[in-house]
C-alpha cells in the first residue's frame, strides 16, 4: 500500500496502517531529532512524543506537504515548546556530556561523526535547526519557514549567519586562504 493510502486508512482509525507509517518514518525522525537535540535519549523520547501527537492529529494532515515534512514540523514545534518550558536554564556540563556521549556512540558504531556535526553543537537551536533542514535535508527556505514558523527572510538570515559562524568555527576561510 502506498503512503497516501496508508494515511487515508490511518485517518479512519486503521491501527495497522498507522503502525506501517510509524515503522517507515520513525528512523528518519529520530535521526533528524538527534541532529536537532544533540542528545540521543532526548531525540528518541521526542520522536515517540511526536508519533503520539501524530496519532492524535492525523485528521489534520491535508496532504499539501510531504508527510515527512509534516512530521518534522510537529517534532520541531514539540522541541521548541519543550525548550521554552525549560527556559534558558541549560546546564553546560550536561550538554557537554551529552555531546561527548553522542559522539562516542556514533564513532563506536562507525557512523559518521565529523567536524561539521561537532561545530553544529556550538549554534543555538534557532540557527541550528534551519541549517540542518536546508543543508542536510534539502528543504527550501519556504518549507523551512512553514516548519519553524518564521518568515522566509528570517530563515535565510539565520541560515546565512549560522553558516558564516560554522565556517569560522571550522576555520574554513583560513584553510582556503593558506591553500591559495
């Protein structure tokens, strides 16, 4: 059964169709949320929370965007809501421990961990999320605007300035200058 049919059946309360959609999209959602949260446990918890929200809100899916984009929108909004609730009380040591743990897990499984991912941890959520959506997942500025609920100009600006900060963090400009 193709995705459109699965969604149609899920909207009618078909639990099997929903289970198939869940199975198809859950790994993608977790990978996205790991990049956003920089915390595997939080990403998995948030993915489960998002899927629970999808069960509740599937009737609102109108098909104007890809189902995966709709999932990302809900997951991103859930993450932003959680961040707002916890406020700016981020414990630097805990964040650093999560970063090291995530890096170790990925390296121990021979998964890709590179300087860019490490540099992404230096950016705040409002900059990191648009960069991930644009340059890792290939969404347009308009799609990202819909996902994060910001004007396209703000998304472009945050992405541009974030990339400049990443280039500086990775010292790419210096490497290009010395290579010439």
